[in-house]
């Protein structure tokens, strides 16, 4: 029994050495490909890739490890960077408070925590902004256009408000009346058509 265990341990050890040797060779090839004429950068890249490979062999979150591998199948340093970024974003998304904005972010990017975080922050900032705006008519238009997307509400509101202020200052009353009749609620379209027909 002891002999069998020793044999199995020796086989596993030999297999691990062969795998490690193959990975080292792959990493050397990667470093040479990246910097074919710069041995110093090859050495730096090799060390960075080996360090990242060892780091990735210790990580716990298999979902994020697989995501990172899919993103950068041949680059351990970028896998490590992606893994760390995704892990931080995953922790962040567990702590957020606004469930409506969180649901939107998860729906947009179900497998990418980094993009969930980016979307959540952008949407939440836009949601807060939309609570402070003063032009009720333009706000209503923006919400009607994008009822679930605060970022697009903000973009639409700013664009519409700018166009509304522009249309209030234009000199050609006939052209202004015409476009206002055609697009009574869309100041951006009023401005666009007015600029085409008034000059």
C-alpha cells in the first residue's frame, strides 16, 4: 500500500513538473513574441507573467477566474488584472443600496462586474441629477423617452434644455412657429429643423 501511494505521488509530481515546464515554455514564447528584439523586456515580461500565473493558481473565485481567462486566454498578467478588478467590483456591487439601479446594471451586464459597477455609478449619478432639474416640461419629455435609463434621461434633458433655450432666442419667428407646430415637445428636433430652414 505504501509503495502504491509513493508511486501515485511520484506520478503526480512528475505530471505537475511537466505542466509547469510547459507553462514556463509558453510564457517564454509569449515574452519573446511581445519583445522580439529586447531581452531585458523579455525577462521583465517573463517574470511578470510567471508571478501572475502563480497568483492565479491561488485565487478562490472560479467564476471570475474563468471570466478573466476568457478575456485574455494567453496573458496571465492581464488575467490577474482583470480578476482583481472584477473581484473588487463584485464586492462593491454586493454593498450598493439602490435596488432599482442595481437591477438595471445587472440586466445590462449580467457577467461583467466591472461594467456593472461602472453602469451603477453612472446611473445613480444621473438619477440624483434628474432629481435636481427644474424644467418640468423637459424633464417629463426625457423620462417618457427613457423611463428606465437615468443616464439617457440626463443626456436627453441637457440636450433638450439647451435646444429649448436656443429656440427661445432665435430671430426668425415664422420658421420658429413652423418647427414648433411640427415638433411641439421635442426642442432638439425644433432646433435641428430650424437651423436647416431659417438660414
